[in-house]
C-alpha cells in the first residue's frame, strides 16, 4: 500500500508542479497585463510610450548587470551544483555599478532602483526554478505582481510618472532575503565559474540578445517615430505578452526538466497547437474588443492583428530554445536571437518609414519567423550528424 501511494505521488508530482507553475504564470501575466492596460487608459498614448521607453533602457541595464546568471542558475542548480552564491555576488556588485552609471546619464532614480531590484528578483527566481521549487517560485511571482500594482499605482498618484517606475522596482525587493540565505548555504567559489566560463558567457550574450529582442524596438521607435506611435505599438505588444502566457509556462517548466534528461516533446507540441488557435482569435477579436476598452488607441487594432501572428513562431522558438539550452548548446540560441534582432532592426527602419506603425508591427512578426527558420534547420542538421 505504501509503495502504491509513493508511486502515485511520483506520477502526479510533475502534473502538480506544472499546474502550480501554470497558475502562477497565468495569474502573474494576467495581473501584469491588466495593470499595463489600466495604465494605458489612465496615461494616454504619449505618457504611456515615455514610461515604456525608460523601462526599456532600465531593462537593458538590468540584463547587462545580470551577467548571464539566469540560465546558469537554472541549468547548474538543476544538476545540483552549488554555484548560486558566486553568481549572486557577481551580479549584485555589477548591478550596483550599473545603477549608478544609469543615474548619472538619465537622472532617473526609479530606473536605478529598478536595476538593483530586477537583478535580485531574477537571481532568486532562477535559482528556485533550477531546484524545481515550482510552488515556491509561483508564490513569490504572484506576490511580486501584487506589490507591483499597489506600489506603482499608489506612487503614481503621489509623485507622478516617476512613481510608476519606482513602484515596479520596489516590488522586486522582498526576495532579497532569499539572496541572503543563498550566501549562507554556499561559499563563494570562483573556481566554479572558471570551469564553466564558456557556458556562462554564452548565457550572458543570450540574455543580452533576449533583452534587446524585447527592448530594441522601443529604443528605436521613440526617437525616430515619437512616443505617441510607441504608445500605440506597445499596447499591441502588451496583448501579445498576454497571449504568450502558455508558451512561457511550458518553457519555464520544460527547461529544468530537459536539463535533467526528461522528455517534454508532447507537451511542447500541444503548446504550439494551442498557441496557433490563440493567435487566430487575436486577429478575429481585435477589431471588436479594442475600440470598446481603449478608444484613445485607435491605431492599435491593426497592430494587435499583426502581432497576434507572432505567437506561432515565438512558441516554436521557445520549444527549441529549451532543448538547446538543456544540452548546453546556448551558442545556437544566441545566434538565433541575433538573427531576430538584426532582422527586426532592419525591418523597423525600412517598413516603419514606408508603412508606419503597421510596418513596425510587421517587423516583429518577420523577425520571429526568421528565428524559427534558423532553429528548425539547425535541429535538422544536428539530427543528421
């Protein structure tokens, strides 16, 4: 009887873990999405674009500080290597330096605090995912999202636009205690870094490319096309972020599982199929939903219809990324992200000048499909070898 119960627990654990991660990610994305949609209706297109522009710069600075710690912690903690305190030390020192430099250039204390807060939160949650502590990760994610809404909206009404950025930054800091505990659990050992330097550097380049993937469009659009256009574009991208909740859940669950040698192929294929249905619904429903809730964002209807198509290649890219990273072939993923960024930049400059905001939205879709073509072809080549 005891053996049967133990077998049932082992069989059901992956389902419980995935469910906990799914609920937290869906809940977290939903809270974040509704928060940004509320801000869009509150701020208007121009101010909404300005805040997203500052956050894009702060986001790039955060990843520069992060030093590739995310995938490093997930992969090596999944393999039970105590690298956490060493990566904590490197990333936190780097974030302090970067936040000071950021303040000197942009005079935004909210952005500087954001860099430190993001690094602390990302370090802690990456380590939790690596240890497969999905329930704990899920709890902290939901807490952070809730605090973000309370702090950002509260500080906005107290001190204005800067309060939104500062509020988001402060919501990351409760996980500081997890970092302190991590330092107590393992000593700093730079020898662990030296023997894995190649993987860490590739992870760092991958993180930079991913951040540029999510931020380069905002950084280019604001100075070239203005904050109003950026505000309309960003609303469409925010809806896309909500659509990609399922692929994100599957990716977060699959990466440590793939690193441990467990197959997640069927789960990933199902995720791609459902994502395609979600994308089609986005195209169909956008003209009816957006004018009702966001009458000021008139140009966002076609933007949402266009970017909805990107969910299909994005889902496929996440599937291959998890597989390649699990086998420590992060150089392939880095090249794929580089292709995405290069194609997107060129497409924004060309199509943006010809077709305006719709051309910029199309640039995102084209870039995602180009990355998919590269990753699928690399997979075929590796299978032949």
